[in-house]
C-alpha cells in the first residue's frame, strides 16, 4: 500500500433479521468499505475475534444473546475491547436500555427509524479514526524496522572496521618489514651496481607500497561506510599542495613519456580543508589518469577559484569512459576492467567520501575516445 493511502476497513453489521441487514447494507455501501454480516451475538463474537473491524453496528434486541450482552463479552478481550459499537434499537429512547448500552461500552445509540445520512456520518468518523490509527501504527512499525536496520548496519560496519583494523595491524608489520628490507636491498644494489638485484628490489618495494595502499583503502572504506572518516580542516595554500603533488607524480608520468602539467590561479588561494585527504583525492585522480592514459599522452591538473568554491580538475587524453560506466565510477568495489588493472576499486569511492565529508562535489565527464576529466569542488568557506 502506498504510504499516503489509508488502510482498508471492514464494518460488522449484527442483526437477527436478514431484511434489516439488507437495509443496513444499502445504507452503508456508498462508503466503499467491506461490509460483513452476523445474524446473532455469538456469530458476532466469533467474527470480531478472528479479524479487525473499524466499527460494529449492532441491534439491541436479539434472541439468546442480545446486543448489550454481546458488547459486554467483546469488551472482555484485548482484541475487541476498543472496537467502537453503535447500537440500533426500536424501543426505549431514554430508558434503561440506553443506560445499559452505554454502560456496556457503546459509543453511540440510534433509535429506529434513523436517518441513513446520520448513520453513514457516524460510521465514517469511526472508520477514519480506525484508518488513521492503523496508518500511525504502520509508520511507527516502519520507523522501528528502519531503526533496527540502521543499528544493525552500523554494528556490522563497526565490526568490519574492527576486523580490518586487526588484520591491517597484523599485515602492517610484515609489509613494513618487507618495505624496509627492499630499501636496504635497493641501497646495496646501488652500491655494488648490481642491476639484477636493483630491478627485483624495486619491484619488491613497489609491491610493499601497493599493499600498504590497499590496507589503507580498506580501512578508509570501512570508516566511511559508517560515517567515521576523520576530517581535520585547517587553512592550506593550494599552490603548495599542488606543487608537492606534481613533484611526486611527475616521475611516474615520465616513465610512460606522458606530459603532466598544471595550471594554478594567478592569485594565491587558501582553502580550509584536510590537506592529507585532499592530497589523497588528487593523487587518486592523477594516478588513474597516468594508469589509463597511453604512452606519450597528456594529463593536466587545473585549479579554478570561484566566488563560492575551489574546483580541482584532472583531464587526460586516455581512452575515455563508456556512457553506461559513468553512473558507477564512484561506486565501491566497481571497476570497468578489473582483470586488466587490478586493485580493489576503492580509490574513487574513498575520494567521493572525502569530498562529501568536506561538503563538496565530485563528478566526472568524458566520452569514449576523447579522454576524461575528473572534478572535485570544495566550498570556499569550508
């Protein structure tokens, strides 16, 4: 049922004379609700115990179990205690029957012959109350389920992060040791001019660095998933950040004979941000651009300062992006060609988390065969 629709209602009509039930049906049919008939008090108790009714319309005078006795029985059970009962009677307008009816829990008392419009109006009120009560109950149930799901998801995310923390710690020590020994081998190879040892030491060092990045990405992804990615904002000079990044990435681009350039704003610009995290985003942009851009290609990092935000963009002359890939570029663990490039598919997802933690925007533009441009925009007021 759509959230704005009210739950359907059922109305129980109780009378031992079938012609009276037919008349009641004709009066209440225009309301558009389900009408259920019972020809005795005992049958009414059985029906009301088996399902929900918005309101019960009951004749007072019935054999064996009259309407007042039936109402008293219904009020004894939790399932039927609060179902409103409207009595219909052809006798005793002001006397003992009316007093007993209200004493048994009736909400209204109509004397035959009654105005059909009056009965419809009274029934409509109780049906609407029933519908609104069920709507509120459904909404509360939905909120409760959503709250349980959120708590469960947060607990699962926290457990994953704790597990990853333990695993990363256990892996971190041997990975650090591998990197340390690789550096020692590298220095030794340079001293003795052993090209073979130098080549394998560099490969070993690169593998250790890659493992460190993967471990860091897994931890960042787990923290971001439960909204615990740490962001510490301070004022930083944009040009200094870009210069440091370019100095690190230039040698990587030169290995593929790529032209890596940058364009900074003419005036100095300061941005309130987490410098290491912004560096991580731009390094990811540039690293992907270098990875996917062919030899002798070009990559350009541009910084645009607007009145409300600072926009970093990385444009490459690579193969571009298929249109149906663009919506998934920043999804966790998603890769266009996982078997070709390796990795976990977390870099851009983490970049998105970092940018959003800064209240910024991130997006990509590009077409197949024309290269691509990745953008990260950060608010000036931080």
